[in-house]
C-alpha cells in the first residue's frame, strides 16, 4: 500500500488496536464465560465488525471499548444458552426425583466465578484479568460506574470466601 | 492497576493473580490477525458491494417511479412534478414539491435523471429526497424469512433494529442464537456432521443476508 493511501492508515490503526487488545480481551472473556473457544469466536467476530466500519469506529474515543462491548453481547448470548441448559437439567433432575446435595464450595476460583450472576462475572473478569479501570469496565458493559462498583463489590465478596480460606 | 474509587483491598492482588492464571496463554496477535485478514477483507468487500448495490437500486427505483408517472401523465408533458389534469396516478414526490400550476412550465429535459424527477426545482428536490430515502428506516415493520438446510429464521426490522421473530429447526439439527440484534442477527443450526449459519446484517437500512455452511 502507498503511504498516502487512506486504507493503509486505516489498516495500521486497526492492526495496532488488534495487537494491543486481542489477547487481553480473549483472556478476560474466556475467564468470564469459562470457554476459550467461545471467547475467541466472540472477539474475532467483534473485530470483523469493527474492521468493516473502521473509518467510523476509529474516530471513537475508545475503539477497543466498542469492540469489547460487541464481544460481550455474544458472551451474554452464551450465558443465556447456558442458563436454559441448566434449567433443563434441573427440571430433568426434579422429574427423576434425584436427591440434590447441597452445593459445596468449589475449590477452583474460576468455578466459583462461574456460579456468579453474569454481570458480576463479566465485571470481575474485565477488572481483574484485563486490568481495566472502573470507568473502562463501565464503557464496555454500557453501565454506570456505580453499577459496575456494585457488581465488583458483590463479586469480590463472593470470591473472598474461597481466596480467604487456607 | 485497580481503581482507587473501588477501594483497594489486599484480596484484589490475590484475585488478580488467581483469575489471571485461569485465563488462556496469550499468543502472537500478528499470527492471528494474519489468519483472519482475508476473512475481514471479504466482509468489508461484501459490505461495500451492498452499499453500492443499495444506491443502484435506489436510482433504479427513482427512474421507475418517474417513468411510470410520465406514462400515466397522458398529455405528453415530461414534467412529472406537475400532475396532469386528467391523471389519476398519485405522485408521492409532489406531496412536498408540486408547483401550483397544473400546466408544464419547463421544457422537457433530455437527461434520464431529470426526466424521472421532472424539471425545475421540483426535480432537484425530488432527486435529493429520493437519494436520502433508501437510508431511512422503513416506517412499518418488515419481516423476511431466510432458509437453510438446517432451518429457517424469520427476521424483523422495526424502527431501525433487527430482531429474531421466529425460527424453524430442521429435523436432526439444534438451534443456537449467536446474535439477536440490533444491527445483526445470527442463528446457527447444528447437526452431528455440519453447521448452517444464517446471518442478517442491517446495512444502510436494508437487511443483508449471508448463509454459510461450516
């Protein structure tokens, strides 16, 4: 590409955003949803949508935040599917009169994270794994900073019972 | 790294360490981007073709409406901005720009564009109005059904937003909803051996469908 080709500039900006953000997003969303493949799929699709609209997205204050928000929408769809699956399993267990043991505290912090409500899981993953600030988490989740702090406090309190045990 | 306004606690470092270790190992982003680049460029070309195709369709629609109005005029006047006295064909463009006199006041225009839109200021107004019409969201909801071997999806476009109205899963397939709008819906139909994906994007106010097999 020629140096003065606007497509080249667009591509350079996009490439830089991809290099900086791709793996941190995949890591945090994989922790949030518990599935690396789902996280990679969501992030790659989000970058594709950004690439098609890059001239507009590049002018945003936080293009990576837009991409992360699109990927999170995919992850939330996955949460809804998982919820339907778990409810179906629970209904089946009830129908077969299976004795349900009280849940034990998971030994693994990610397993405990998986038991949290989706918003707490996502907020905790973005904050602790990707290292985003409260404001950046709020931008990505399209929530107020107060709502993000609420979810983070709740997630921290739930996870503390595992981390705090010897 | 933690936001001071959250209230730092020692547990934050431990959570950061444990959750960070739970994530997948990072790889080479350039290698990933290199593998994805052809797919991204194909998506961009499809998007550009749809935008160009939408503009062409809009021009064809303008010419078609103008030609129909000319044909229905009957008096031989080429100025479709001015309804003929004996014409019963409504011209929607004249609702905003029709001049008061029923008689043609401008000479016939040789250009196809102005012939469709009429002469004088009415034509210019109609042209600009028609050029912007395709980008406006339809006033009433639109539903379309898209088929694949794995099932079908009925997509609704309402007030500039896409949504899934209903799906129909073929025998031997299961359904997964991967995107539910507002600017894209995607449903995947999976069997033991294959997967069909129906994806509909909202581009320039139009539904653009892509069905692929994986």
